[in-house]
C-alpha cells in the first residue's frame, strides 16, 4: 500500500524543505509514501499538507480565514 501526501505552498519549496517534510511523513507511515508538490500563490505563505484524511493548514490564507470567522 502506498500513501499519498499532497503539499501546497505559495512558492516553490527548496530541496532541503522537501527533504524535511518527507522525513516527517516517512517516519509517520509504515508503508511507502509518495509526495505531490503544488504551488498556489493564493495561499500567501506557509504550507497546506493533505495526508489521507489529515489536513495540516499553516497558510497565511488559512489563518486569515480563521480570524475572519472568529470576528463574525
């Protein structure tokens, strides 16, 4: 079985950044992991990582949306 991890960032990630992300998720999974890297300028900064049903959002756009929801 192979797990897929999708990584979204506002800018292209360096090979060093990719290696750090891959190390974390290789340690998390006991099976093979494939990575898909995507650039989405609308994120403004930070990372959005989708790992199966887990969703990690540290993007500026995500934080702004959370702040906006908190104000309404």
